């Protein structure tokens, strides 16, 4: 399970949670479920106080309660939710699943979580678990966080779930969420990224108070950067970004300033570069301009590329062009070549090599199809060697086929043989 999938899970959960509210008033036609409440047949359970799904001293009582709740009913409810959720792509189905979980009582919710506790790490239960924990977080976010800590083993899954719960918690009581974070051992925080939604809400409430809490965080910590990112997400004007830049500058950590510029450029690159142009220190101005490029180039590639090359001094044109082509090739190598064709002030051969080198790990076919553009044999060998190793990791047969048709076949065969031996020895330990 990769990091990107974890982020997608988080986004899916947030969409699930918030879209659900817009469907609360819509009637549902769920014929497969019992028409009575799950707990309606056992009044003695309804009279008992809710039990926490995570408090160890109450586990036995919670398990007793789940036995009193019809096991078939709980399974039916969970099965219906999974059907509604699907893969999380159908937003109407997702919202209806939220509507269903929203109708559960606290005890029913606890019973459902207990039912899932032995299968929490199954990939096909993730969206369902996310939905249940999000609902539980409305009333008891600490219990949801404790459940994640106790039952989830995947680091990426913990991070995604924690971010969702903390986001819900922060919108209701950001200060309480912050105090919880500060009170936890590092091993139980799951991720410093959880500070992002906390500081977004703290900033909306009181900017200076959020700054004071930012200063409390350990210097050079990942949490500090996540907090600054969260603060910047609360902003809508240049004045706010400039004020935060002043505060982070006082902390003497360039990476904090970089984080602010990243967010500002994501929201309004033109305003960000206009402010950067006012910086007197040439070195600092150049550094921050370089931070705008990778952000802006994702949304407006041609405009960002032309701006960045345009601010370069004559003797810097090539190095600036290399940065541009590197970033463009990671987004779309064809776009990078299209931009390169329009440039007359740079060495086309050097930039072509740079684009191909930057594209090897993301688009091997593109590199193979454009190797004929490389005029220097030394560059061709370097690109081909890296490409052969990359193909070997992904598709050994394709690596062999590539080497066989290469004009540098003999050299590449020897290099690939050595690489295969290296990998084989490494796998043996």
C-alpha cells in the first residue's frame, strides 16, 4: 500500500463525511435491512449507558453488549454499508452509506466497530471503517484515535484515518485536538501531518494564538512544517500570507518560509511572485522564486515555465531551463519537449538529455521512443544504462528486449548482467 493510495483514501473519506450531510433529509429505500432498530428487540441494552470501544476496562462489557445486539442485524448493516460505499467513486451511494451510519445509536456504532476489530486491516473494509470512525469521532474523537492506535497496523492507513478524525475533531474543538496531540507520546500521534487540520482551524479562530502554539513546537520538526502548511490553508488574501511570512522569518528556518510560499503559489502564484519581487536580498529572492516554479508549473505549465526562464540572467538561462524541463517532464514529457522546441536561448541537446533523464522512472516508453534525439554517445550510454536497470526492476523481459535492440548492446549486456547479479545477491541477504 503506497503513500499515494493513503492520501486518496483520506480524500475519499473526507468526501464521504461531508457529502453525507447533504443527503440527511433524503429518504432511503434499503429493503434488505430490518425495518426495526437493531437494538429495538432488547430494551435492557438500550437502558444501559454507552460503552467505549477502546477503554480496556470496559472491553468485556462491550463484548457482552454486542452479544445482546442481534449479530445478524449488525452483519446486515455492515454489509449494506459496504454495498453503498463500493469503491468510494459513487458519491450518491457513499452519501447514502453515511446517512445509514448516521442513524446508528452510540451502542450500535460501538457494536459495529467491535464486529470489525479483527478485520480492520483488510483493504476492503477500509472505507467502511473510515465511515464508522468518522461518525464515532463526532461524539468521542479520542475513542476513535485510540481505536486506530490499537487495531490498525499499516502506517499509511493510520495516517489517513488519523487525518480524517483530527479534521472532524478540529472543526468542533481545535484547541482540544491540539492539547491531545501535545499530550501524546510520539509513537501514538501516528503522523505529524495531523497538525495540519488543527492549525488550519486554530488560525481561523485566532491567528496570533496559532503563532504562539507554532513557536511551542520543536525546532526543525516535521510537525512545525505541517502546522505552517495548515495555517496557510486558512488564508484567502496576500496580507495574511505576508503576515505569516514575517512570523516564520523570525523563526530563522527557511523551510518554514518555503512552506508558506508553496501554499501561496498554489492559491495565487501571481500575487506570490509579485511580493517576492520586492525582496531586496538577491539570494533570498532567487531561492523563493525557485520554490514557486514546481507549484505553479502543475496548474499553468507554459506560463510558469516562460516566467521562470524570463527572470534568468543570460548566463543562467541553461540552468533555469534544466529546472523547468525537469519539472515539466515529471508532469508530461511531451509538454516538456513542446516547450523546449520554442526556446532559442538554450542548448537544445542538453535540455533534451535532461528531459529524458527526468522521465526514465515515470515513462520508460517515452524515453525509449526518443533516444534517437540524443546526439552524444556518452549521454546515450548513461540514459540507456539507467533505463535498462529501471526496466529490469519493472519488467525483466522488456529490459532484455531493450538491450538487444540498442546500438550499445554489448556494453549494456555486461552492465545488465552485473546488475542482475547484484540484485540476486542482495535478495539472498
